[in-house]
C-alpha cells in the first residue's frame, strides 16, 4: 500500500486529542492557551466562562480562604509576572494589590472602575430605600455612583464597598469589561469571547429576574449578615442590610458592635441572622442567642468552600432560598 493513509492518520487523530476525548487532556494543557490569573473566585468564574478553552485560568485565592485576608506565596507572586493577564479588584485584597504593582503593572486589569462602586458607609447600607424595581434596567444606583473608584494605595478598605458581584447587573458590567479586554489581549479569539459573554450576560439577567421576583414581597426586608458584603444585593432588591462586622471581615466584632446589632435586631423584630460559610458562625450565633432569632447561611460568594459542587449561580440561588425563608417572602 502507498504511504498516504499512514500520513493521514496522525492528522485525523490530532483534533481528537486536543478536544480532550476521554478526559485525558485538560483544557489547560494547551501550550498556546492564554495564562490568566484571577485574584479571587468571582473573577475566576468570569474568566473561565468568557475565555473558555482559550485560557488556563488560575486563582490566587484557594478554596476555603477568606479572600480579604489572602497572603501570597513567592511562587504566586512570581506567576503574576509571567501571566498574559492578571484580573483583580483593587482595594479588595491588599496582598494582591502589592503583587500586581510590583509584578504585573503592565498586564493587569483592575475591574473596579467598571463596577459602579458605591462608597462604603459603615454599618448602614440603606441605598435601597424607596427604590423601585423596574424591569427595563433598574440600575439607578449606577448613576448615583458618580465618583470614580480610586483606591490606589491598596490598603484602604474603607472608601468603597468591593462586593459588586452580589448584584448580578454589576457583575454583568464587569463581565463585559473583561470580555473586551480579553478580545484586545487575544484578538484571534475575540469573537468567541464576545459570544461567551453574551451567553453569560443572558444567564445573569435571568438570575437577576429570579432574585427580583423572589424578593418582591417579604414580611421583613431587614438582612443582618456576618460581614458587610451584601450592600449591593440590598441596593438592587430593596433590602436593608446590616453587617455585624465590617466590609472587610474583622476577626471579631467589638462587644459594643455586638450590643448595637443585638439592639437593632430586637427593635426591628428581625427573625433571622445570617452566618457565612467562610467566617466563624459564632458571630451570628451570638446575636441570635441574645435575641431568639434563627441562624441561616448567606454566602457572599467571594470565595468557594472546599465544596466542589457550587458555583456563582448556584450560590446565588441558594442565597435567594435563604433570604426567602429568613425574610418570609411569598
Ligand atoms: Zn467580603
């Protein structure tokens, strides 16, 4: 036989190997894949969804670690220098801010300017007061947040609330920015990035609608949480959010703060205090025990637990269930 078939066979086999039939070839094994480093989970999720097979996405915040408190190994810091893109949220993780400025200033994307951040205002997130949910776009807060985010010293948690991903609309805005940036960094796959972000945006819109519908009619709109991560969720769905600890979770709230929140819970007749998967449940339990409130779990989705089965949409839908139960929504 002539040698044609022998030459042909390897060529035919190649695509099968690259698409990973049988699971032997991880997407990240592609040597041409873009190396993307995400600083913590919400950005890792966006990068994976938008870049898909074209990138190998790694995260600086391992499952089970509170992202606010992350510390980087020398190896992680070094990985920033060789990455094609580092996506991070300035002001959220001081260790990451430092590493980016020393290693990746030329190829890092700070998503914060596209998130329409609101100033952090201590213990009271009453942005949603009198806020009407309208189907067309319902994002008046974005217009209100006229001040550009400008936390550039990397150690100021106080100026702006970084937890934008708990509002699916803000999260979608950041997704669009990341997709545009990926298209610039890797123009060859720009169409794929745009297609992927369209799918993701539709999913986030559906999630937003579910949250708005599910939280429309509730016996209470008072949400007492462990750390003050849910201000944007409150702003979007007209909930009044009180965090027992601050925007960046402190190790322990002061006795004065505990007394203050306990008094508020009693005064407003709040029936539920929310614990978090990555923070000590004792904080919520202390307030609950004083007041007779129940403890449920609300997940700020800023880091995964070791539970592999959760992702951003599933966490948010679990949050919706927990809110509906705790607030008595019909
Ligand atoms: Zn947080």
